[in-house]
């Protein structure tokens, strides 16, 4: 077996410090393995019916789907309205506080 030139890593350097060269494990040579044969599935031809002979399926969607969508949309709109109202209250409170600060600063300048 020919000697392979490898760059020592921190782990191999530490191993050389801790274990004498006689006791170090020899590197494992890569053994070539033959690829395993893949199982083959039996070929099955799908049966595709002629569209002219197949009766059309009824295109009725359940009313529950529409009602759920309407309910969820209504809930989302109500949530957005509530969030907008909270934001409006917050902005009004900030505006009120800024006005109070401005009034205090103007009083300080007048003195």
C-alpha cells in the first residue's frame, strides 16, 4: 500500500500527542462496493376513459365552504378595524403628549 500524503488536522495532532505511534489505529482503506440493483416496478398501463363517454360530475360546491370563507373574511375585516382603532388611539395619545411637551418647552423659553 502506498503512503498517502494527508494534511494533519487538529484532531490528528492531538491524537499523536496522546497516543504513541505504535498504538494509533491505521487508516481504513476505502473498499469499493458494487452498487445494489434497484427493484423494478411492474409496468402498468393506466386506463384513461374517453371524455365523451364519461358523464359530467355535478359542479355543486357545498354551501358550507362559502359560508366559512365569508365568516373568516368578516372576522379578518373586524380584526383589521379593531387594530386600526387601536392605532388611531395610540397616535392621538402621542399627539397629545407631544403637544404637552411643546407647551412645556414654550413656557420654559418665556421665563
